[in-house]
C-alpha cells in the first residue's frame, strides 16, 4: 500500500496484556514490537470477521474527512504467538492480520451527565453527525465517545465502527440497496449538541463529505486485507452505497442543523425511552434478504421532526416516534419517500474500550 493515499501500518504483535472491555467481539490489549499498546479485534471473533472490515473502512473514512477517530494499525499475529499467548486460543483466534487501534490509557467514555464546556473540539459535532448518518451507523452510543484530557480541556473521539451499514456485520448487498435511503441520526451526538450554547452549522461538514470521490472510496475499501474475505462484489456494493448517499447529504445536513439549533429553544420535549440495539443474527439477515429492494426514485427526503429525531421527539399533533423495531422492517412498500430515523440514546459505560452491542 505504499503507493496509496491511504497506507496502512502493519506491525507484529509482541505480548498479550489482557482482555479489553466487555465488547461482543472480545477485544484484547496487545503490545506491539515497537512498544505501543493496541486495542485488537481478531478474525473470526463472535461478531464475525466482517466487523473488522467495517471498522477499518469506517475509521479510515473518518481519517480522510478529519473526523476524530483513533489511529489504525493492522496487527500481525503468527501461529507461534498463538501458542505463546495461551489466552489467544480461548476463542480459537486465527493468525494473520487483525484490526487494531492505538490504546489511549487516559481516555474515558463520555457520560450523558458530563460537562461538555471543556471539549475543545465540539465544533466537529456537525461533521461527526453527518458522517455517522452517512455510514448508517445505528451503534453510536456514549460508551463509543471517548473523552481524552489535554491540559485544562479535553477532546472527544468516536470509536468502534464495526456495526456500520444496514444489518451490522451481517449486512448483505441487498440490505445496502434496500436501506440506502434511510439515514439514522446519532442520538448521543444530538444530546451533546443540545448542550452547546452556540449555533452549529453544517456547511463545512457537508463540503468535506461531498469532497470524497468514488476513487477515494474505492481506495479506502480496497485496503481491507484479502484474508478478511470481503469479495470484490461486496466492496463495489459499499462504494455504490456510499456514493448514492453522498447525493442525499444536503437534505440530511439541513435536518440536522434544524435539530441541533431549533431544539435549544423548544419548551415542550419528551425523552425517548432507551432501547437496546439488537446484535445482528441470521434471522435478521434473512429478514433483510427476504424483501427485494424497491425501485429507486429521486423524491425528496421526508424529514419529519416529530419522528424519532434524536434524544428527544417533539410532541406535535400526537404523532409517534418511529420505533427501532419498525426501522428494522420498514420496506417502503407504500411510499417512495425517504426516511430519516435515529438511534435511541444508549446506556453509558465507564469502560474504556469497545462495548458490547446488545
């Protein structure tokens, strides 16, 4: 990858440190040969090897756009090291290249009750929100937003993109096609934005998002190691999915800008009850594949502020927020209009590291 604009660093693992967090992929902390410590997800983990591909693609896209995400390292683990690190055999890990991000010891998960006036990079919230919606990331939660102290202030970064795309790690080409007109809105970022006293605008974020070309997208998607088993057909489907959604981002940005600023003056709001995001299952995959994608249209996005649009829903004309379960099965049979939906606010964890997607 030396001739690529998006080169990946490959470093050999040297030492097992400990399990890291309670994440569904069973991540580990390893020390590299150069002494750095990395948070590592292995091939054939319980969330499938495809979660590594998604995490790599999402994180590299974040770097390309300037989204605050961790630094990526591909970690090379040999058969000999599997024997030298007995814990690695517990889950029958496979040798080869694994997905790693640099471990930040002082980072802590952001809590909904935390003060945010010391976040020095809060101006990146619009970019982060538009980015996560573009990726169809319904797994954004407070435990995936880390606060990193920097002197008297701190910065936030967003971790864990293993569940991007419709269906999470078990996404299919059909699910990418079927759900490409839906844009989940990350509720934790909405909650943070509502606490920011000044107005947030999306012009700069939108320009950055639209600056990525299909060539850039292919370059990043093609960084996925061959041994992770992501076929050329699936790679091209990802590029087509993201390219299509780029054309819709202006409407999404307009809705997010309204949401982030208008809610600050609203008097009547009602909290939306937390709802867990179900882990992908074969049953869910069957549900995705059993509904053929509907024919494309160029109709405008249906942006309804009374639907589930963040950490709060407006009480307006007795309209109900669209439940998460309905978002999983809604198939546009009766309309060609596009849907903007959001994830529910997730529970907070104090553990630094990947949290299990319940």
